[in-house]
C-alpha cells in the first residue's frame, strides 16, 4: 500500500534504532575477536605518517556534573565534591603518555573536544594543567579545532579565557529548553540570563563559534513553548545550534528523581511537529540544516564543511575534521581509527585503577571487517550528505533480496530515490531508518527496544 502522508510514515517508521555515531554500533561489537594487543597493532598499522602529517583528533571525557538533569543520556557522575579533580586529570595525562609511548612519535593534534559530563565542573587551573600536559608533547595543526562543552550555570570568564589562551575557539552550551515547566520536569533550572551572559563573554573573549544545545521531545514541551525557546535562542544568534531529538532511554539512565512520567512525553507525531517548528524558525533566521540534528549560520565551519561535502560524523557527533584517527581519553571514551574501535572502562574507579596500574584502560572494542568498512562508508555518507553511491562490486558484499525489497519499499513510500548505483534521501526524518536497512547486524524482527531510542 502506498503511504501518502507524513503521519502514516511516522507510524510505520518510528522504531527503536541507532543514531549511527559508529558502525557497527556498540551493542554489536565483536568482543571475542578484539583484545588490547590487536588495538596496539591497529594503532601502529595506522601509520606514523598519518599521525604526524594528517594529525589526530582527541576526545577527552570529563564525567562529573554537580546536578543531575533527569533526561540526560550521557556518561556522568553527579557530585558536589571537587576533591577528585586532580587525580582524574593525573589519570588522563597518564593515559595520554601510554598512547605517546605506543605511537612512538610526536603526534600532530588537529582537534580536541572536551566533553562530558561537564568540563566546566573542573577548575580552570586543572583544565590548564590537563591541556598543557597534553600539548607539550604534540605539534598543533595550523587550523586546529579545539572545542569544549560548558554548562551555562558554572562556566566562568576564567574558564573561557584559560581555554581561549590554549587555542580553543569553539564552545557549546547546554540550553535544552527555557520553559519553567519543562526545566522543572528535567531537573535543570537555568535562566536565560545565565546563557546570555556566557554567550556574550565567549564572544567578547574571541570565540568564533558558539553553539547552543536544544532538545525537542522533552516532557511537557508544546509547540508554543518550543517556539519561545527558539526565539530566545535566536536573540543570541549562536553560530551553531544542535537541535537534538530527545533520546528516551530510561533502561540505561533510570533514576528516582525524574519529574515526569512517560505519558508526559509528546507522541511521535507531536515530536515531529516540534522539530518542524524549529526547522521553520531556524531557516527563517538564516540557518541551514547540517546533518541530522544541527543548524549553522553560513560562514560557520560546520556549514562550510557541509557545503564542501567534507562533513564527518563520529562519536563526538558531526565534525569538520575528517581525521581518521580519534583517540578518546577518560572513562567511557571511545577511540576510532576507522578500521577499529575501542572503548575505555565506563566506571571511573575501574578506569583509574587500570591507568595507574600502567595498562591502557580499554575494556572492549571491535575490528572492522571488509564488509563493515563498506557499510560504514555508506552510513557515513547517508548521515552526512543524505545520499550515497557504490560500485556494483562493492554492493555485492551485502546485496540480498531482503535489502533490495526494503529499499524499494522505501522508494515507494517516498522517503528515498534509488539511483543506478546509489540513493538519495528524500525525507530526512527517516535517515536513521534508511541506514538500518544497510546495517548487517540488525535483522528484521530483532528486538531493539532496550538497545536504542526511537528513530522519530
Ligand atoms: C554533556 S551535555 C553538555 C554539557 C553540559 N553537561 C550541559 O549540560 O550543559 C551534552 C548535550 O547532550 C544532549 N543530551 C543529553 N542527553 C540527551 C538525551 N537523552 N537526548 C537528546 N540529547 C541529549 C544535551 O543537549 C546536552 O546539552
Ligand atoms: S545534561 Fe549536562 S549537566 Fe545535565 S546531567 Fe547531562 S551531562 Fe550533566
């Protein structure tokens, strides 16, 4: 039956599915065929030339937050006690030293992203010690992209200035929603003035790209309240806006403080309408949609990367750097060297114990097969450029009647257009569903409800 309207499509395609910051996705990593020795070999075979000439990306996970936001799906620990800052920084530096020993060269760093948790939980002195400790044994690429995530409630002028002095030019602030009812439900009370203040401070210091994170699909959100949050955001004209679809994953992050019930969440159709409000307002204000959940002003590097088809996606989300070596430092961080992934111990004590015991804190990983690499490329193309192409030979690796039928059905539903050796996404809302058809680890009747959030 041909589906003709968006509501029917949402009903049909709103299933639990990955966000594809990696392929294969973490629940399907082949742990049996991975060990730390193979990870070492992978790093070495990646090549010193690549690490020195093309450069590395570093993701550094800073897992502490002072207060729990009950919608949050990040790896974090909530505490008001700051006494562990120093030893966590020591662990990160010790882990970096292990990587330097394995690589055996002075690497070039192209990109650093401080994520969390809340990087601005740490004092600026501790962040400075961390970064000077890392940068002293590395070259910094000429057009480096250093960024950090700041919480508007605790990012200070000192944080912004210290990191600026170390080469940071991009900052993203978690905003989520300005509506008091929503803020109460998600346990995140954050006045507009706090966001305005840090945004203006960042600009005055010289940051060239300020990003605000908003989320749609949160409890009690209504068209009018989301419109209001967006209009307030537009008053500050951040260069980038992340407009994330709320990932409801209570089985991982369940907690007793939640100020909402599942019934308080918008339905899939309502959630889509919230997104449409955002799309319209952002486009009216001169922003362009970049990838699945970002908007950027023309001139911002993310926008430029999209226009030049250089957009890349990894565990940090969308990035402008196509570096194929990303080392993740810190508890739960994931490293990605294109042909292999490795994830550190998630538990902070287990992570520290390994590092201080002199071994890499890698807990699990995956070595990509030839088939994985082909599918990874297709999924990356779809998530970044909303189209992909292949040669018949390559496609033969995964070709099957089931795959052909699924693609044809999606074409009939109007969400993609098949080309002789490739496809173009017509309905971007369903890009994750299209990627799922290529995913070799998902089978049609598999139960994915407790693994992934809903695609819409
Ligand atoms: C590590 S936080 C940002 C920095 C800082 N901790 C803060 O909250 O301001 C990363 C961002 O991920 C997004 N996020 C977290 N949990 C999410 C979820 N369940 N669904 C969608 N986005 C989520 C939020 O927009 C959040 O700002
Ligand atoms: S949204 Fe940010 S501050 Fe809130 S719990 Fe998550 S990481 Fe921590």
